[in-house]
C-alpha cells in the first residue's frame, strides 16, 4: 500500500492526514527539516512505515588530506585501511540465529495452515528488525567516514568466510553493501567528499600495462597515474583490468 501525499501535518506524536486522521509514529530519527511529502508503505511483516521527503542543504566541509579504504564484510562490519575494525554488532549475530530458528519452525508448519501464516509473519518481523538496526548503524558509520575523510574507497563485496547460513549471510551482506554505498554516496555529495569503489584484488602497487614496470605504491584514492618508466598515462581501473586479463597474465 502506498498513501502518498502532500496534505499532511506532522504532529508531536505522528502525522495527521486529511480523512484518515492522526497516525501515531515511532520516529527512527528526527527530521532535519520540514518534510515536503510523505509515503506510507506496508511491509511484509504487516507494519507500516512512513517515509518522508525532506530537502537538505549541502554543507561542504573543508578539504582534508585524509582518506580511508573500507572493506565491508560480515566478519567485521568495516575495516578501515588504517586497520581500525568495527566489530559486527552483537544484534546481527543473534538476529541471524533467531531468523534461522524461525525459518526452521516455518518449514515444519503444514502448508496453508494458519500456524504457517503466523510463523511467516514472525520471520518477516525478525528480518525487518535487523534491517532497521543495521540501517541505523550504517547511517552513523557513513556519516563518520564521510566527515573524517576526503576520499572513501569502498572495496567490492567480500562474502567469503561467513556464517554457517551462507545464503542468508550473503543476501544480508549484499543488500547491506549496496545500502552502505548509497548512504556514503549521498553524504559525499552533501559534504563535498568523494566515494570510489575499488576491486579487492587491486594491488596497491601498480604494474604498467604498457611496459610491465612496477610502479610504486599508490593510495586507493589515486585514480590516474603516469608510468615512471615509459610515461604511459593510465586510468587505474582500466590498467588493472588490462593487467589481470588472461592474455596479459599469459604474457606476464
Ligand atoms: Zn610503463
């Protein structure tokens, strides 16, 4: 369901709609400015969410030489290139166990029964809860990294070495990675920062794809460089792709 409209009035307890009346809301965070529109969405769990559109002014932060490379996995939520690890929150692990248990219980219920329907609802609620908690955490982390660094390099997804329930872990980390990236990118625009996605296999010391010379170590934020031996100008990603392509590997 989607009620979408511009005729509504935020109140202390929620939002008042014409005809519908006041809907009580549990605010996930305060609105940064008065909303221009609102959408009500019904989730699989049967709960409703109100999603507000607000205009946010860009607040360019002063330039900083700092940069960070982030590796997002489940084993640790984010690992900065400075080695700082953010431990996975306990809620994630315990929530994964809970979801697994509820899914097992769901699979044992007779098809079409009302018990099965109830079990399905419990699974949906548990998944929704962990998604909300994670979103909250990602908001805090993305703000921190964007404020502190001029460039945030995000490594592409690492799904190896995860929990027992691999399919579940993967789906959670896939969507988490995209969500985290989206948050970083929109905050980068707001604050005048930059987000780049780098391949996790990309070496920090680059070999020239023209002459094979091993050029020095480069921070992840350096996207273009010139070979010190032959003078070829390289785009970091294209050069790395050339180096790792099978024909080049045979030659190397
Ligand atoms: Zn070269």
